[in-house]
C-alpha cells in the first residue's frame, strides 16, 4: 500500500541512522520501526508486596487517613477555642 506521510526531521535522522547501521532500505527500516512499536507486548503483572500490619488502633481506617486528620484538627481547634472562652 502506498501512502504519503510527513516525518519530522529528528525522526528522519533516526531512520537514516538505522538504515546506515543495518544496511537496509529506508522502507524496510520504517516498516520494522512501525511494526515493532505497534506490536502488542505482554503486560507484566506488578509484583505485589505481602501485607503487613500498620500498627493502627482498632477503628482507624487506613483508607481514610485524611478524614482522621480532619477530625484531629477539628478537635484541636475546639480545645483551643474553649481555652480562649475561659
């Protein structure tokens, strides 16, 4: 299939460098580069770390530590406000 495409200068240089290195035609180098970049690679599953205790007290949800920080900040503010009113 014939098609027209516009390549940026840095891409052309890379293709020409590969063409010189491999002694292949421009068409072969371009097709190889496109083919290898579009080929599906097997996805690696991330390595899972074993679970371990975080040392949190019962009732503290580690997924909502921002909520815990908000509660502690509110309590601190109320204590400070109560001292000012005395």
